[in-house]
C-alpha cells in the first residue's frame, strides 16, 4: 500500500487544525463576549500576525545589513582593496538577485536597479576582468610562439600567416 497517498490530506488537515487553534487563541485571549467581538478578535489577530511577520522580516534584513557592514569593516582593517573588491562583488550579487526577482515578480517596481554607482562598480569589475584576460592572452601567445620556435624553427609571424590562410 502506498503511504504517500495519505500524506497530502494529512498535511492539509494538520494545517487546518493549526489555523483553527490560532483563531481560537485570538478569540480566547481577546475577552470577547459575543459573536461580533469574536470576529473582530480574529481580524485583529490576523492583522497583528501580519504586522509581526513584517517586523520580523525587517529586523532580519537590518541584522543582515549590520553583519555585512561589520564584516566589510573587519576586512577593511586587514586590506582596504580586498574590502572594496568584496563590497563590489556583494553589490553585483545583490543587483543580480534583484534582477532575478524582477523577472519572477513583474508587478513589483525596482527603482534602484539603474543606480549609477552600481553601474560604475560593474564597469570597473568588467574592466578588471578584461585586463586579466588580456594578460592571460599575452601569456598564452608567448607560450605558443616559444613552442612553435622549439618545434620547427618557424617564426611566430609565419605560423600566424599560415593559420590565417586556412
């Protein structure tokens, strides 16, 4: 017998039972005497729960910002360049996450995506990557040239001309 077929209804009934107990707790703790007071107690309990979750989310975000700030400050004590690089990577990752959220949540407007500071950080990061790639390219070209000279005495210019003909 397949036990998974009972899993979904069991979870649904558990969620319904928990929801009923929460509503019951709202009414009991409010001291309501009649049906109208009970309904108002349930509605105010739902409103307070929503406010609680919003407060928790805000407090978690503030805590994360403070922890990241402390981490970057500690990194800056060790090396300012490393802290700048880490901050730029964090900013790039945050913008990338915001872009993914924008794609998944089209109705939400993200007005901070076109920030000039973010774009300048991204441009600086791309320029650094380009310089690194140019350096790697030069090293590879020198390695190829030296291997060609060792192999058959072919000059690098001749091998490039032959490669361009094919």
